């Protein structure tokens, strides 16, 4: 069988950092191909070469047996390669049809936009993908899942033969992810070569036909999915056995650090009550949209609430006052590290020290040496992979960006650490490191409140599991009581064990 795309021995360096050393990838029409590897393995750089964002330094890329023209996103599209990124980039004030055909609108014989044809063609693309979207509705307010569908329709409208889906399900609910996987199957059955990037191995093994694993900028393995196992894939990804993904230390809970009583925000969540003790990891579980993030935002003071009470170390915490929460030893690692957790153009040093600058200054002047010392300490403790502490965090892999967010807040020496989806979009080895860190900090007496949509993470790390559904607590389970079945039954409203 002749490959549609053949990438051979490509290399790419940025300054002194070699993002790609010896990368190869072979794609066939009518297959879904998983591209796997730890954060920083080189996946994104390789895909950006196919997308026309980067030009490789060495190696060869062929498409349909002819040399692939690099370095132009337009030429990549013209050669049939389209990339669907994890974070869609639609124009919110334009209709879905306009977004699909932006820059390529059909025109009438008089040279004006043929609006009817554009709507008709967009509707046909949505029907082809098996979704019911109105081409006339504005993109503003569209769910992430539907935004990705529009991006895929845009790719199909360019007659793309290679469709790259980069972490498409990372921010989706189970139902939304299932629908997107069905769309990927439709694309494959239509003859496209689909590249599927994901850290969720269950999705890879249920969806993909073939896989390629990268490590340290090189391709280390390629195989049919049917001929391998998840444990073998993990060994290829990390270069070793990963036997302790959830290194949970047994601890004895101490005093109550956080007490939440009857917390209510009308129309968002209602009558939320729970406690978190020193040395304890409490998980807030539930489906996307159940109100978990809204609860922790209210606790930290980002959002207002209507009724209830929040206490930290036995004293009331003023509502809607993040500065007060920070002063009382509460730290919040937000769900969206790029938009809410980091200043992307700034250095590792500046991001790590940002919250503690006041404590590093003398007479209003921040000591550069003290700032670097804090960043260096946490970079070492969290095993941060970087090219220098002055490197902008936007150049780091997703997993290392997450470590910088954790560094920033742990540098405040908090009594309560709230982490919202702490391992979303990062690889299995980095997940294990984040889990190790949370467990170590809890072992030292830190109280941890963790939101997670990954059930293995909840069951592997939590001392207590609180399940939410539609803004209400439906179950409170001890570590010994919590099972995947009981958590899912409570999350879907089948049973309440609160």
C-alpha cells in the first residue's frame, strides 16, 4: 500500500534546542493514525511542519509520492493538509457558514458573495459529518465540541485529504467526545488520513488503526494498534516501566483547613457543604458542566455567591475577595493554564515569582537574585524540563507549563491548594510526576481540593470523593467506598449517596 504522507528522518532546532532529531511518520488513506509521546517529545513541532508553520532543517516529506512544499500554511492547505487544533479559532460574530468558508466565499457571476450557496454548502458539510448545526447561527456561544466540528467542516471544504486532530477531546464531556470520535470515523471511512493526537490511551485503542510513538524528538516505534497494548505504548513513550502512576501516600488527616457550609449561587450550584483536612486530598468529581469549577471559583473569591459560608482555618473567608483568600493561605491552580494560569510571553522566572514578588522585594525593589532562586528551587523540585529559566513559558510543552503554574502557587507556601484538572492535556509520565507532587505535599500537611474528570485519577489519588451533578452534591464517598461504578451512578443521577 502506497502511503499518502511519508515523513523521513526530519530534524528541527530552535536555537540550541533540538525539537526534532530523527522523526518519521507514515500515513495511509482510510486510516486513523495515533501520534503519541510525552509533552516535549516533538509531536507539535512535527505537526506544525505539516501545517506549514515550521520548515524542517533536515529530512524529507512526501505527499502522494511528490515532495511536500514546506513553510506556508496556505500551501499546506492547497496540498491537502488541515490541522484542527485543541483550541478552535472561530470568528464569534460571524455565522457558522461564514466561518467555514472564511476567505474562500463562493461568488455569483457578478462577483458578489453567493450567500445561498455558502449556506447550502455548509449545511451539506455538517450533514456529511453527521451533525445538526444551523449554518446561519453565530459562532458566539458555541460549545468547544461544536466549534471543533466547524473547524473540521472548514478542513473538508478545502478538500483536505490529511486531517490532523490535536487533542480534540481534552476539554469535552464523555458524550461530546463520543460524537467527535464518530466524526473521526466518518472521515476515515470517507478516505481521509486522520492523525489523532491524544494522551487518552483508551480512546487510541478504541479508535485508531495504527500508531507512532515519539520520544525526545525522535520516532521510537510504529505499529498496528491491534498488535500492541497500552502498557507497551507507555514503555515506548517514557522509555521505562511506569508502574506507579498514582503514588498516593497514606496520611492521617489533621485539623480542618477548609469548611464550606450551604454555599449557593442561584442557578449555578446549591447547598454545597464539605470539609478538607490538613494532609487530605479531596476530589470533586462529576461530568463537565456539573458546577465543580464554579464552586472552587466562589471559594477562592473569583465569583460571588448568594448564600452560605466559607471558613479557612476556623475563620470566615470574605466572599468575592481573592486577595483575602491568598493572604489566608489558599492557592488556586486554574483549569485553563494558558488563559488563566500563566503570562505566556514572560519567562519561567517571572511566572514562578509573580504571586510572591511582594515577599521578595526590599524597599519596593525586587531582587533579581532572590527571584531566580525561587524559580530554580521549584524547577528542580518539579523536575521542570527547560532551556533556561529565562525561557518564555510559551515555548514549553503543556506538561512543563502545568509545572510552572504549580510552582507559582506552591511558592506561596499555601495551607490549601485547589487544583482544577491538574493533569489535563499532559502525558502519562508528567501525570505521574504531578501526582507524586500532590501526594508529597499532602504528606507534609497541605490540604488539597482537586477537580478531575478522569476517574482513574480520582480513585487513585483521593482520600474522599465528592460527586456533583447539576450544581448539587449527590455523593460523598471515602477512599474505600469509591468505585468507578458508584461515582458514575452519582454523576449521572442514578443514585445519591450524599
